[in-house]
C-alpha cells in the first residue's frame, strides 16, 4: 500500500501549490468524479460475474446495513458527550460556508449507485469475455491511484481546515477523534452480534462513510464480497444522515448530523447547515477532511495488523 498512500500524501502539497489555478481544480474534480464512477463500475462487474457472491448478496447487504447503523449510533453517542464542550465561536465566523468538492450532492450518490448496478448487471450478463476479467483488477488499481491523488490534491486546494485548527487551538481535533472512537465502538458492538471476523467488521467500519475509497481499498486488500459490504454499509451511513439529520440534531445536539455523516459530511453539508447551523457546518468541513485522510490509514493498518 506504499504506492496508494504515496499518491494521497504527495497530492496534498501539489494541490496546495496549484490552489489558485481554476483549470487544475476543475480537472482534478473531473478526475475524482470519474475515477469513483469507474471504480464502482469495475467492482460491480467483478461482483456480478461471481455466482457464489451473488447468491450471498442478501447476507452481505444485511450485514453491511447493520454495521453501518451500529457505527452511526456510536458516533451519535460521542456527539452527545462532546456537546457540552463548546469551542470559541468567533474563530469560526471568519470561515463562510461553501460546498465541498468531493461529490457535493445526493445526485452524485445516485449516479455512482447506477454505475455499480450497471456493472453488476454487466457481470451477470457476461458482457465481458472471461479473459478480460483479469484486466478489471489492473484497471481498478490505476483508478484507485488516480482517485487517491485527486483526493490529496482536493485537500491541498482548501486551506480552511488548517486555519480552523490554528484558530481553535486544537479543540476541533476532538470532533473527528470522537467520530473515530464512536465508529469503532459501534463496530465492536456489531462484531459481537455477527458471525464475522473482528478484522473484517473493523475494516468495513473504517470507511467512516466514504464508500468509494473504502470499498475499493478493501476490495484490493481482501475480496469483492467484503468490498461490496463496505460499499453498502458506508452508502447507508450517508443516506441515514440525509434522512434523519433533523432528528439527530434535536436528540444529540448540533454535532449529531456531522458525527453521523463521518467522512461523508461534505455530501451531507446541505442537511448539516439546515439542522446544525453555520458553526457546526464549518466543524463538519474540517472533520470530513480529517476522516478522508484517516480512511486509507485505518483500512490498510487493520489489514496489516489484525
């Protein structure tokens, strides 16, 4: 995974140096958008071509949803515990709300779901010759490298997160840390009730809502079935946040919606700003950036050490 992590890490300073180049930003956005779509299309092809895995999709889906709900619950409990410790508001007022770059709307989630479903259908109908299936893995690797480099550059384009961290003197780090701890505690709870290995459950949980990156990394490190479970689990996390953001804000406080969203807080920003307000939206932007970086670190570490 040295190459993958290198693409992500090196992308950050490159993005920072080119942050004032609108054309570069536009091209990077397109690379990120289409690499995600192609990756999920390829994942769907591999899944659809495997009869054994397709026969287990009901089990894979049910487990993915259950893990997702446990992780969301753990994050929400953490949000409730952290809600009594308010950060200074003045520092946050200087950072206006702005749409995130990594996806942005529910429409993109629907589009990538279509690509995945089309891939599954293509695999079931044997649209690709059998000797081409080996090329799917190679194409997936190239798309992962492109996606990680684009993610790193997107992080480098936006220096707001680092300024927020400076002005809040480190308090804001507690928010993504709380989400990480809550997510993994939820994963542990799910593991005690599922007939799955601890490593596999934790790997799915470590997606933190970033379904495209986590599913493809797990697909490379484990197998298609676990990668598909991660895709379902983390897409459900985003969907649950969009549907229940008002309830989460009312019961668990302003940090509730962004905690439930995890790394998907950028695609959930419209729901977060409506239910949690400007201050928590800025915290969600920073938290989402930190968790985006954390996904490949935690996923690869889990497979290396567990």
